[in-house]
C-alpha cells in the first residue's frame, strides 16, 4: 500500500466504537496492512496526561477550557502519531477526533460551531480524515452500556447526550462523502459486517 489512510471512529459513549476499532485493526493486519491505533483524548505519551485531566479532574472545568484541552491533545496526536504514520503508508485508526469536539462542545455545550471548526483546522493543520464512521445508538442504550461508574463527560446528563447524538447526525448530513452512520444497536458481528463493507469500498478490496 503506497498511500496512507486516516479513519476516525465517532459516536456516543457506549456506542461500541472501541470494540469495532480493535476488530478492524485485526482484520486489516490479517489482510497485510500496517495499522496504527490511536485515540483522542489520550494518544500515547503527553495525550495520556491530558486525558486524565479531561475525564477525571474533580474541580470546575470551563467549557472553553475543556475545548482547548481537547484541541491541544489533538494537535499532539496529529503531529506526532497520525501524520508520520500516514507518510509511511500506514492506516491510522483513531478513536474520536474532530467531530467529537463539534458534537460534544459545539452541539452539546452550545459553543460556537464556526469557531470550533476554525480551531479544529488549526489543531490539525487542515488534515482531515479520509473516512469517519459514526456509531449511532439512542441515549438510553448508551447510558445502560456505560453503567454506574461514569467519568466526567459521561455524567453530563440525558439532555446533553441527546444534543450530542443529534449533533453527530447533523455532522453526517453536512459531510455525506466523509461521514458514514452505522446502527450501533445491532449485534457486534452485524455492526462489524457494516464496518468491513465500508472499509473494503474505501480500500477497493
């Protein structure tokens, strides 16, 4: 494979994207591709420390501060992991990326979408995913899957998470070529079949 590829996985907490991204990594490696798995927040190294603050800090975190922490983590991930791997012809799979900030801080927190999009471009130096998979589930199912031990973001409430879900669906409408919505409420096996179909089309295999 001569050209690297950047694929992002998005969706509500408990949507199953982390399970699917690991299954896809194994599938692609078995097919002979070199794969790099990363995440936001919490890419290896500095990002892990940023993730700890974002998810577990028990003091007040302003909405703008929250956004900038996510963006700082994103810049580090893009510059030190994503872009170098793509230049080497590898497939990069990223658990959350720019659309999480739009959905959670934009639609969820109500911050200005135009500003968020501008800041995303700054954090990524304009690098966009080649394909984004959004795993859609209803909020009740999402909360049930997360369980009682919720982190700071997961504890934001039903109204917030409904806004996030609707935000993701709106992002998909606005970016139909890049963003594909997958029903995350189906069985793990059925969801993965849908993932493989989209990936195979992208890779022409």
